[in-house]
C-alpha cells in the first residue's frame, strides 16, 4: 500500500508526501483537485461506478481518469490513512440552487479528518467549486485564489446539523450558484456514522436515478491555481484571476479536444457520440 501513496503523489505532481498536519492536508487537497478531474462520464457511458479502494485507485490514479465524489473521496480517505491521518465519511445534501423549502437527498460524501484530536472538514470531491479544508468550528471561514469564500455554520436543523456556505463569482462554480456575491448554501450535513451500505446506496442512487444531475448530462470540472474550469453539457467555462469566458462547443471533435486538452481525459469519438451531445 505504501507504493500506492507514492503513485498518488506522483499523480498529483507532488515530489514528496505532505506532512500529516493542517498545512499538509491543505496542500494535498489542493493538489488533488488540480490534478484529478471531477467527472461523471462513466455514468453516461453505461459503466458501473465502483467505489471500492482497488477500483478507485485503478481508475483515478493508474488509468488517469477522474470521477465524482464517491470515487474521489474514497481515494482521498485511503491516501490520508496511508499518511497517518484518520478520517471517516459523512453524507451531505448539496444545496446550490436548491430552494430553502426543499430538502434534497444525501448525494454527496465528504470526510471528517482527525488532526491531533481536532476535527477538520476535508473534501476533494465536490465538483461545483473548490472547498479548502476547514476546522469543524462554527464560523470557520476560508478564501481561495479564485475569489470564492467558504464558511461553516452550526445550524442544528433536522435536515443538517452543519451548513457549508459559499460566496463569490458565479464563474468559480459549475454554474449552479446564483449570479451575486451573497452567502449561499453549498451543502448541509451531520456527523452521524456512515456505513459502507449507506455509501453504496447513495452512490447507486446518484448514478442511476433518472432525474439525478449526473444522469442528465456531462459534468466535468477542474480547479486551476487561480481559478476554475467546467464543461457542463456543451458549455465550456474558464475563470482565471479576473478573467472569465464561457462558450458553446460546436461539434464532437471540438468537445473531445477540450476534454483532452483542458481536463486530461481522452475519449474516442465513438464514446463522445454515445453521449448524444450533438444529436440534431
């Protein structure tokens, strides 16, 4: 398993394993989000989403693919364990663009990491915007180079004991945030224990429910050193510093090239055609 940690760090372009402390956790999580693309393409291609340790390592590290939260944070948890950082999964309700009076399902997994007895929120698998590690403290707040801010609030509600909120430019998400800078709910969660069966059920529902956003079309994103880029359907958006652009890709060849050049994922034209993005 030690060889896996070295291969993972190489995948993240890290010359050495970060320290098992808050600074090391932040470095690792940032490198993970910049190196490993968030994507749901296997869902649309009819491939099963397997979330066992061997499966996610083979896909995200060995094969150089991306994945969504159940894959990303399984890999992240396994690598943290090899570094000596204990963590456990938590299930969350994504709330970006969800009305306050609607209780969404628990379709996101994040990690609660233990650093010297202090609990930290660790999440390498939220594709909508980058969330740095945060101490599990009411009012904890952080800012990322793309201009986004996140804060954690203890709300004590039945649909989620804790709430992660974001504020910042719409271009620093996959488009779900409203076009203003006010604080918006990103996801709510509680600290209840999560069994493997809970993970399997949530993953299966997310990958197969006909109205799941991961079933309805491609969602691909990657964090940049000072920004964020996303490919949602045929719409490509790139935000870097003060600059942002959004454009529609016109055909399968252009879409495939953007996927390979920007997100480091290589699909052949037959697979792109299977996504039915440009059917008239």
